[in-house]
C-alpha cells in the first residue's frame, strides 16, 4: 500500500457560504472521514487555520529567519488534508473524488515517497 496526501485547496477571499451550507459541509466531511476509517484507509486528517496564521521558517547562513504569512504568495492555499493508505493511484483518486464532493473544494492527490528498506 502507498500513502497519499489528499490536500484540500481553497481560494482566499472567496465569498463565505451561508452557515447552513458550512454545517452541511462539516457533516459531509464527518461522514467521509467515517467512511475512510471504516474502509481501513484512514491514516490522519486535519483542517488548517487560515493562511495568515502561517509562519515560514528559513535558514540563511546558519540563522533562522521567520516570516509571517504563507510560503506561497497565492490566492489558492491548502485548507486541510487527509493522509490515506491506498493500493494504487486509481483508488486514491476515487477517494479524492468523494472527499472533493464532501468538502466542496478541489482536492489534490500526491503519493508519499516510499520509505527505503532498513535492512
């Protein structure tokens, strides 16, 4: 099995949905999370605070430099994610489609690099 990152992308400054719509999305995501867990593919998931709460840490000439705000200067930011264990990309994409429907946002799928054998 391969682990995949399913990252939820949100557009900064997009109009906020009505509270009822947000509640419906939360309920759909909870149901999706349960489905992942019941299928045995769930590894970890989480929602992120807004991009303006981010801090970027860089090391320049041995010194740490901290910068407020997200790393990428973009209107599109990661709003949350799932890490799943799937047998192949096709299965990961099928889960991502369900996740995108649940959270009402685009979901990017990326495999994790394999862990080298520690023989």
